C-alpha cells in the first residue's frame, strides 16, 4: 500500500539582520543579544552591513547611556563602510566596548580603534594590513581621484591607530604594508587592545 505523502515547502534560508554581517543566527538569539546591548560585526564589513550596524548602535545609544558591546569577528571589509561605523561611534554618548571574538583585520581595525575600550579572547588574531581599495572604473582622472581619496581615508586609519596604540606612525605604516599578524598577547603589548578576556594575569 502506497503511503500518502504530504508536500512540505523547503525552508527558506534565514537572512542576517541588517545590523549583522556574515551567516544568519536564530531570531531569538538576535533579540537576546540586542536586549543585552550587543552588536556584532561578523564576516566582511560591507556597506549594507555597516548601515545596519550603525542603525543598531544609534538605537541602543538613544535607549540609554549604558555601555554597548561590539563583538568583532571580521578579517576586513570596505574602508568606506568602516568609516561609516567609526563616525557613528565617535558621535555616540554611550561608550562602545569592542571585543574581538576570533579575528580583526584591515579596515575593521579602524572600528576597533574607535571603541573606548578594547579586549579580545585569548585565541583571537589581528591582521595589520592596508584595506584594499574598491574597484574603480572611469576616466583616468576619475581613477586618480578615487586613488587619492583612498589614500586620505587610509591615513585616517593610520592616525587613529597611532593615537590608540602609542606606536610611531612609521611603525604602523610599516606593519600595515607588510601585513603583520598579531596574537592577542602581542596585540595587547602593541597597544591595540587593553586586555585579554579571562586572562587573570593581565
């Protein structure tokens, strides 16, 4: 006897919230994190993700002055997107405490440096590398203008890193050009973070 089969629609893949980047997380977890004043940067920091992250930060800032945790797990992304997030952090009243959960690199370092307090888990890694310029098409003058703008934006990242780490500008520039990688302990010694989460010897 042939069993009766019921048709069931295939589950629709859950999309990440606009204030997140990277793979989606369950809705209940998103709500719980937001209620705990936690915003995440996961995966490449795109312009779309930065817009949502900025909106989440502003919403939490308007809700009260308690610190906001920014959990970072991103190897890089768009430099313009990073500046969009740093501009919001600079304008906020509530302090932002960044926690690097796995990795932070390239353009995301600017966001990390904008936080009032910075920490990382013991096995997190940091990649000091110049953020890549986006693809530009157009006339020679337009390409040259875009390249000049990218250099000015990169300089802002360098100056911000100099300010928070206490390292010389020449060392920051050298490390960015060579793509230096740091462990959490090395990042703390470098001045990139203030503490290692759970490190009682810090």
